[in-house]
């Protein structure tokens, strides 16, 4: 269902309580979506009680058809508040706003409904809209910095393709500053100063008073003689130079544009200086935090022990098994008389479609099972999902239809096959897995008691210290990289910042001479004959070329975006998230956007065009990415961002995978009121089916810092983000076996400068490294099938390290650029691929008491 209305923020200036002087609209309307469960439209917005001094406008509603019915609010106590009609003469639009009290001093209508967090129900003819109002913790300086960072990031992406002042690598030092560009700017400045010293002018006739003997008469002179007689001073013809000629007007325009571009370059350079400085500090803190001991999270240890204790409790296990069994209702055999079998499950067979098994019919019987060199016994499944009910080293009582095939002898070994055709009931009765879990619990409990006695500080093992040294080596390399880039940004800033004052002074002097700016280039001989005019013009053209702004439309769009104010924060956050995604793809993972990407990006940011997409490619990794903004899925839903990856495997086969991301500018309070990230993720993944029946990964991007109430991972990022690494919600247990790392939420807060981009990098890196793979191995090698890359720096230049462990399936890689170390392994319980990227970049959960070891995201094995 589509809304027949739109909601925007308005800044209305009033002459009196009935007369509108002007109306300023937010540049794009608020997002409105239909909620099937609530049977109404829903819109989310925020209050900013800590942002005193910033005027954010008021909510306004407009019908998009010819409806003239007065809309109204309904308050929590059932009171109806009719909205006031406001007509915008400039746009001929009719808006409806709340006008509860007229403020005589400030000359504006006050609104009360939009002052406190909560829900607001708006009735717009036959459509209802629920507005969820959250209360944001952002202060005015934080909001201003957020807006400034957004604009700076946008300019950086447009102007800065791999360097700080030019996108043409052949004209620059690698990743750095062009000396030719410095010379060009100095040259333009020098010639502009020479123009100011001797500007082109035209003599223009004027009339002034002169002594009688010096007068060049005009008509007024004779009138003065005839009417006023003998006077000492009479009106005379004269001339004076005018500098407001087309050549100077164009030079002023060019200097203004150069000043604007250089101003943005200075802003970008300063932003990079701060970012690189912060990054260096963060990396040095990480480097210095390593030691021979590590602090252990006792809450996570306690949670693990409670869970492990439940894993050998038969009542608890059979309760979980029954829930899983009931989920297979369509496969349950309803026959009354089915025999009882007893099964002892062994390992998975090589082809992965069956288990080695022990079988008996009476509980007292001996197990009929494999015997070395004599026989093999295994069980297959008529319906493959029956295998999900069985785990290795458990013994089961099964009521169902099991067919025994005749034994086949091969090379002296008899092979016996049992096939589970149908089920009526199943329960766990024992098995060595229970003893193993009980022993593991006791071992971990004893370990926890020891760590507790040491104040929850653990001494690292030699293996853990070795892995730590590898991570320190990588961090040290990255610190050197960022220090080098910090130096280049600082050099650019130190050169350009003083030049701004000089260009501003030249512009001011030209304006004092009466020159008006004109963008039209005059085809006059001045630009051929005068080297100063010629040099400023050609310098302006070259500066636009090397800053990738040759397209006039790009500059105009950027100038338009510069006027964006703090009006529609949720929408601004959406656009900010888009910029961060692009920054990670381009700057961190080295994907190259297609030629038309800038125009598309500016179109999205300035107009909100739906279903717009930007394409990227990485020829080294043989991957193409299509990043779409608000595309329409086949089911009719429109998430904020969809990332489609087409890639080639190492064997040459082509594959594709999709990641869906949705930006939610929610406060902690609004998250809590709407059911937390659990309900929102479930709504997007299941109810709105952004996953398209489990095919896509679905993740929320949000700025709230306290949404992860039940932390599951000991890593620092686990405080605020959830990457689907372990079970967290009461609804996701049936999904864990197959859909791990496919839904979650990251804290992408624009004010948390030291970490927000890393959250994007970890999420997108996880998807590109792990999410596009089939991670259920079935005995195949642990290495990924796509081309490997480094999640820490994005490099494709990796060195395969020969493993010194007994697992021949595993693979080890070291990045030649940043020395980051990655290991590809598998879970020994369920054979799921595991990728270790060091403590910081690993998206799998670590084990609380084994800081550099990880848990399987599929089975969450603790044993």
C-alpha cells in the first residue's frame, strides 16, 4: 500500500498568526512505510533535547492527491488535535501543521505533540500514520560535527580518488601530494595578483562639476547657464575607468570557484589529519594493550558454564529436540503402530549425506555397529532434514520407519545400510557426548575458579602469545602506513591553508573595485594577449581537472548540498551510511567505481532518487559489486541498501550473493520501545522478508550505543554490535545451523570517530570474505572458494604459509602489505568453515577463557 501523503520538516516564517512570509522545506520527505502487523503506516523521527540552539523545524503533512480533508492528531488520552492549514505561495503547496499556541514574542506557532518521545497517531482522511518519536542523546556540537563530517566525506569521495589533490596517479606521488599541483596553485595566485595590480578597464563617460574653463559641455551645461547665470562650476563631460568588464567578472568567478575548491580540500586534509591521528592513537593503544595476561569477562564465562551445564541435561536437550522435531510437522508419520529403534550416531560419512551408526531394537541388546576391517554400518535419510535432529556421539530412542538394506561386501568388508524413512517420535537416551560435556563443564568450572582467584586475569599460553605477536606485527605495519599518510595530509594542509586567505583577499579587492562575478567566459583577445588573464583561466581549468570537477553539474550539485541543514536527521543518517559503505569499498577494499558513479551519488544525496545503483569492480579479486539505494525487491519491499556481489571462484565458476542493509536512526529509548534489535531484525529478516526466504544477509545500521543488552562475544565490538556470531534471540535457535552470520546490527555512530568506520569494514569484510561462501564444508578443504583478500587492509597480495599443524585441510595466509595473518579452519563438531582474523577483525565470537580461540557460529560448540 502506498501513502497518499508526505511528511516533511518545515521552517515557517510568520508575519502574524495568519500570514506566512516564507516556508523552507526539508530537502527530502521522511520515509513512510506500511506495517502489515499494525495495519497502518509508520514513520520514525527523533527529538534532540540536548541540542539547544539548533532549530530543527516542525512536522508538516501534505496530501499528494486532491484531498482537502483536515488531518488531525490523536493523543494518548484520546484527545483530537486538528491541524492548521498553511499555504506556500512560492510552491503552491498546502501543508498541515500543529498550531497549539501563538508565540507573540517569537512570532511562531508552538507545537506540543512533538515535544516528548512517544507515539503520535495521525489521521489523514482514510489513512492512518503512526509516528514513533525517539529521544536522541546528540548535543548541538555533535549534530553540527555530524553534518560537517557528512559534507566533508562527500567532497572527499568526489574530489579524492586515491590522493589528496588529484585523481591522476601518474601526476602524483603514490597516495600523496603533487608538487606540480602546488606549483599550479602558486602560479594562479601570482598571476591573479598581477591582474589586480594592472586590471583591464574601460573608460566610461560620466558627468561631473568642473571649473568653467575646463568644461566639456553637455545639454545640462547650457541649461545651467540659462537658468543660474554666471557660476564657477558647471556640469561637464568626463570619463572614469570601470573595472566591471567581462574579463574581470570571469576572473572573479574563477577565483571564487578556486577558493571554494581549495577550501574543501583544506577541510578534507584537516579531516584526514584528525582521522589519521585518531587511527594512529587507536592502533597504538591496541598495540600497547597486548601483554602476557588478559582480562576475562566473568559474565560471559558464567553464561557459558550455565549453557554447558544444560547441554548434558536430558530434560533440557529433549525439550530442544522436541521443538526442532515439531518444526518438521509435515514430515511426521501419524501411523499408530511404528516400531522403536535405538541409534548410536557416529561421524559423518565422507560424502556428507549419512552417519556411521550403531543400531539395536531392544534396549538390552548389544549395538550392531562398525567393526574394524569387518563391517561398516551407516544410516541414510529419506528426507535430508531428519539429519538435523541427530548429533554425533548421542544415543537416541526413535519411533519410526527404518528400512534395513542387505549388506554388501567390498574388499572383505561388509557394508550395512539403514534408511530412516519416517518419524513419529525421537528422544535422547544417552551417549558418550553427555559424559564429554559433563567432563568439559567440570574442567571449565575449575579453570574459572582459578581465574576468579586471580581477579579474572588469565596468563596467556605460548600459543596465544605467538598469535598475539603476529597481530602486533600487523598493527605496527599499519601504524607506519597511517603515519606516512598523516604526513602527506599535513603537508597539503600546511600548503593550502595560508593560500585561502590570499585568494579571499584577491576576491575582496576585486569586489571593492566594483567587479561582479560572471561565469560566462568572454572570448576576447585579452585571454590571448595577456599572460596573466590567460594563466588564471588555464589554471582554473586544470584545477578542476585534477580535482575531478570538470563537470559543471557536479560543482552545482555539491554547492546545493553545501546548503543542507540539520532538518531531517534520519534521512541525513541514511545518506551518511551510504557514504561510509562507499568509503569502505573504495578506500579500504580497493574497489573501483564506474565512470558515472559521482553523478549517481550526488543524485541520491540531493534528490533521494530511488532504485539508483552504483557499480564497483575489483579485477584482482574478479568481483563486481552493485550497490543499490532503496531498490524494490521481488516481494515489493524497499530496503535502504542492497549490495549484490557477482564473483568468480578459483575454479572459474560464477556466483552471486546479496547483502541487505537498513539504516535506523533510532535512539536507545526508541529501540527499547519498539522491541529492541531482536524484534526489528526479526521484522526485517522474516516478516518483511528482506532475506528473500533466507537467501540474503540482513543487517541494521544504527547509532544507538546500548542496544546489545545480552552480550555474547567478548570482543570490544560485541558491546554495541551483533554480527549473527552466536544465538542471541529467542526466535533464532531453529536458524542457527544454516543461517549464522546472516542477520544482525552494527553500531554506526557518526560521533564515535575512532570506531564507526571499522564497524562498516568488519561487516562488509565479513560478507565479502565469509558471507558469499558455502561454509558447510562436508570434508572439503577449509580455504574459501573465492579469491582470498586481507580483511584488515583489503589487499589481494597474500602469501600462502605452509601450516605446521596436523590439520592438512587448513590454510594460512599472510598479507604482504600489512602483515595481517588469517587462518582458515573448520569446526571439528559440525565441519563448518571458521576464519580467524586476529582478535580485532574476527567476526566469529571468541571463547571467553580462551581469548584467541573462536566458537563455531553454527553449532556454538563449547566442547
